[in-house]
């Protein structure tokens, strides 16, 4: 955590700020280790000269002491953290002056009302300036420990799916399948789900974010299942499309096109390409097969403490991949009223290529 403070401090100093307020829960957890529901961190531009302060309230006195390392000066505030609480516990300015300097905040996470409360509480003693995405930029590259947590979450999710498939799909409702999968993940140790599972059979698969229904899965359908486990705070994300029997030639062809696109894009994941370039690999295959209008979402996204985070693998993704990033590759084809197919892997970008963190097969798989 001390190293993370140093890295963030360098960004704060580079932006010409004296301090940065970190209030978004996932950013706060990454920076401090604190998982309580109410916390604010104050990171200085010069941690060798000014303390890094972590504020919370009385409810978390013991928890914050156990979770936050000694690099943080802990304060328990009795007032609103983003207001009078922060002003009360702000480090005393050098020389005892009135100015706290320029304080940065992330306006993606700080509301207009919260900013107004801060300005009122500081009563002109600080200037507030936006600094967006500074913590998220540091979260892009996962540490070895973070990689292992995400790998463990992916392996747990794989094990839950194997259990589900052993019991079959035909005759169960989409909702029943989702609940069985959720129960298996929790029984195997997941603290939470990365997101509610998507289970979509037949024509319902044409909805990329379909909600499971009380509709039985029948023989001769394709069933798309998108699921993920959260373990030790870190997420996994995977999608497979299964066959419950023979499908028509068009549906089988759609599956094969998506698989070809997914394999090609996954093979291209390595340090160097941008998200836009990787998206184009899969999109070209799908468009050349005649399904340009049926692949409307991006190729993938980053995964970590949040199941959807940077970098973006899409037509708008301008971030070049680097070793240590973890991304999904999940092309799909969705034909309204007929079917949908999506195949997704979770990939760690390595020094020279990539490594899949999930291991379930992607070739056509028949499930009773």
C-alpha cells in the first residue's frame, strides 16, 4: 500500500495539485485496503513531507485499524467525511498558515452536492480542482497478488459451471439454472457474484444482457450463460454458449463464426495493440461472414476489483495493452427472434502474449 501511495502521489504532483481526495469505494479499497462503506482518503503530492490520511466513522474504528497499513494516518470523524469531517482532520498547513493549497477530486465520483459541502466546510482555505481517473489508471496493471486473486475467482467460477453442466440444462428454467450456478459459486467460496448470471436459451439469446426467465430450456437450443465469481474482492467473467441438441445450419454457422472471431482476437492479445485494434480483429471476421449488424457491443473490457473497468476493447478503445492487464475477449452475434451466441475468455496480458485464466472448452459442447 505504501508503494501505491507513492505512485498516486507522483500523479498528484504531476497534475500540480497538493492533495487528492479519493472517495470511490473500489479506488479506496485498492489504495488503502479498507473495505468499509464509509471512507475517504487524502493522498498528498509529497508523502515524505505530508501524511496520507484515511477517514472513516465510529462504526469502523476496529476494522480500519485492522485493514489499513501503517502508511495511513487514520482519523475517526464525527461529521460528514466529504465536508466538515475532512476539514476538521485535514493536516495543518506548513507554517500554520490558512491555506490548504489545491485539492484534487474525481468528478466522476464526487457529486455536485458533495463538492459544495467541501467548499463550504473549507471556507476558502482550499482550491478544489478535478483530476479524473488517476487511481483507475494505476489499477490498470495488476500486481502478482491481484492476478492470483482473479485467477482463483475464475477457477472457482469454472468449477461451479462444471457442477451445473453435470446436472444438465434441458427441462430446467433459465432462472433455475442461474440460481443453481449462483448457489454453487457461493458454496465453493465466492463472497459475492461479479454480476447476476445471464442465462438465455433459444431466441432469448439474442438479448446480450438477457435476464433469466421462468421458461424451460428445451432440446435443440443454444443456451448462452454469462457468469462470474468475486473472491477476496476481485472478479471473474466468462461466457459460454452450449447446445442442448441439434440446431439448424444457420445457428451452427453463427456459433462457428463467433468462435473463429474469439480465437483470433484472443490470439492477438499481447502487449502493444490498442483496444480498437483488437476489436477490429474480431469485428472483421464477423462482418466478412455477413453479420456486421449483429455485433453491436465492444470486444471486451478490463476486469479487477470491478467486473467492468479499463481498458476498453472496442471501436473507441485507444489504450495500448501492457503486461499485467487483465481483459475479456467476448465477441457475439445476436439475431433478433432467432438466437444469440457469445463466447468469452478472461486473459492476462503477459510479457510476450497472454494467458487464459479460465479453462472451460469453447468448441461446440452438447449438454443434455
